[in-house]
C-alpha cells in the first residue's frame, strides 16, 4: 500500500486515482466542480459537459463517496487557502461508490451545529479538517514519545485494566465479576502500583501509553477515561526524573510543532506558587502576581480588615495595570459574584485615577491608601482588587480572578508557551468531607528526608518529593519519588489512618513486594489528552479524543451508559436497588 499523497503544483501532468467524499459540488456555466475530501485534505475535481460521466457528476450530493481517475492540471483561478489551491484534477473516470443520507449538520470548521449534535454524529464530526488535524498531532506526540524513550532503553510494558480497588484518590469505576459473584474489579485510575512493582521486578526503565479511569466530576479539560504517558525509573532522584521529563516534553514540542523549549525549566515550590499565583498550576504568560498587603492595615480602623487580621487572616491584592476605565460598577459587581464562588466573602477595589475612588476609599485612611499605592507601584489608571479572609480562600479566589481578568482583557499571548515545574508539594491535605488528612498525591509518595520524622506528629507541615509540570496554566503531568523503604511506607499508612486490616486488604501484595529488595525509584506521567489539547490550541479536551463523553459522562453516539437486561444482572448476581 502506498503512503497517503499530498498533491501540489509539482504534480501537474500526473495521472492519479483519488477516493474520498464530496465536500461541495458546484455547476458553473455547465462545468461541474467537485471539492473532494479525504485524509490528505481537499482537491478540486473538474467534470466538463463533454465528459461521459457528466450526468453522474450532476447527481452527486454532499458526503457521497466517489472514486476519480484523471490528470492533475494547473488551475486558472487559484485558491491560496488550500494546499492544493494551485491545481485540480481533470476527471476521466468518475465512479459513485456509495450514497449518503442528508447530513444533520454542515461538515466544515466553521459549523454552527451544537456540540451535542456533533457528538451524537461523531463519525461525521470527525470528518472536519480541524478535528482531523488534532488527531494528526496526537499521533505525532505518541510517535515522538516512543522514539525518545526507546532511544534511552525504556521498555514499553502493558499493565492490567482489571485490577483491585484501593483507597485514596478519585472514585473508582467498578466491574462486577461473573465468576466470583459479589466481588468486583476496579478500572485503574493510573498504573501506579503496577509500575512500581515493575521496578521491584528489576525492569529499571518502563513506560506505557496507558488508559486510565476516574469516576469524578467532569469539566472542559477532564474526561472519565483518559490516556497518560506513564514513565518509571529505578535508582533515580528528583533531579533525574524532572530532567528526563522536561527533555521528553521539549523533544515532543520540537518534533510535533518545531518549537524550541529552553531548558532547564524554571522550578517553583508549591508554597510559592500558591502565594504568588493562588494556584499549583500557575499561568506565567502574564504578570499580575498576588501581593500581600496585610501589614499596611495592622492598625486599621476599618472593621472588616481589622477582624480579618484579629482572626489571623490575610489581606491580598492584584493590580490590573491601566484598566480602571475598563471596569464599571456593574463589571466589578460581576467580579464580586465570581470570587464568591470560590468562598470569598467579597471583593474590595480602589481606582487610582486623577481622583482616587473605590468601594473602600471612604473607610480607609489617607496613609493606608498611599501605602497601597507605594507598595504596589501603582500608576495612573491602575485598578487594585482586594480580598481578605482565610489564607487558602484568599489565594484561591485571587488566583482564579487573575486568570479570568487576563482572559477577559486579552492579556494572554495564545501563541506563547510557558512551562515550569511546581515542586515540594505537601504530603497531606485536609479533607472536610473525610474530616482527616488525605494523601496529596498518593500514599506511595516519598516525603522529604527532613519530614519523615514528622509524618505522625506534624502532618500540616510535611512536604514530599513530588513535582508537577505545568504548561500555560494546565497541569500537564506530574509524579514523585516513591517510598521504597518498608518502614517509611508503614508510617505513611498510619499517618493516613489506615488500619492493619485496611493495609493488608488493599495493599497486602504491594507491601509484601517492598520486603524483597525494592530499589529506590520514581517516575511521572504526562496527560496525553491535555498535552494534545495544549499543542492544538483548543480549550476543550473533547476536541482531541476520538469518541469522548459529555460533561454528564454520557456517550451520545453509543447512548451509554444504558440499562442492561435482567439475564445479565442475574449472571452477575446483581440486584438493582
């Protein structure tokens, strides 16, 4: 079989056979012009009135499948919007292979069809050029990944899809066992345990392009089933893993988009990311850092700020440069409603124009207003947005607000890529729902050496050898050095309040493996879907997954999930409640 050909002006005079779909048909002055579409793009076919296939050409409709034999000639009226815009095919043979029903929406990149309609007819939606190109990018990413890792002697190993349900992390998808009634498999949230066991097995360098599953609430950049580039190595430390990870990403950027990524990547500690950007995945394509102005108000008479300080809260701000005149009172009220969705109690503001004004202008002293101006280097027409309250709420809400404003004011260069590592994540995070500390990443993450002795006594101040790679405000991947010492792993389980029975039931086989000469090891995973999304310049992850689910985790094309018949349930020993 020959490779798919892309024809251009250099192919004039060649005899060709082309198969594809009728994208558009026009009859101009008796001559029929057919835009034929296939994997290589669109090429114009010409059928003249004296052609014996002329009547057939006039009966063609959109999405009919045809075969054309003819000669490539130079076009008189060229189309510089198409790669084939300088040529056309003078048809000598025209064959109708298959007809098509009337299509439910126009197949074009500027289609106005609703996304639900396009997902219901996904096999038609995928004929659009822009979506096809997304999957070319996705293919090129996986090819570049395999090439890079194979050159470094990594072995590609598949791990099970039917495995054991384990605690922590997101909710598992469960699969009932017909043979062992009343028992269930779980679909893997990641190959975490298996790739660590491969290190115990002596494989040393493993990778896999793995399908993963998480039963969690969805959003524009998240799906219930997703794919990750999974990598694990033995006898490495944090620097080794991050160096390999960023070199892999740089290689992908170069091979796929011909973009040079400057290495080494910037590294930022988790606490710094939260402090300056209110997020563990900061978007560095624009400035607008979060500033702490609590000290300015230590002697304030403004009761709201005074109460916050008395309760050990903070007062933080962001400065929107040269933008006071862009925000009306109504606009600022909408921003207030926005930050309240992040549990902020409200949003105060100051406008530094020819006359200073704002929601807190009359309740602050002249000194406080001038101190804010001096500390934040305020210039004419700057807008200061202030949130006060509990540290985490203030940082999170201002972090979300800075991103919203940057998007609203078009402050982000969409053609720019900013990459960094966020490092030193907390080992634990407090769960209001569980009323206990949970693993921030997973229970096999190695704590910082200096924090091992604090796992049971000071969980709020334990940090781990964990790292995330962030691209343009998206968590593109992450990983950690793993616990290879049996005693440290036991301590971690205790810190997570897992009983001996829990440990044996959920992780017994894994804990046993640590007793058989487990090497130090670590790794990372890149989200293939999210990385493809970033490189394709889309903000919707469904654009880079062939057959995605909706926000309610349903497949409109296959109409699943769906009911099953009683016989299937009886075979599984399941009764619906």
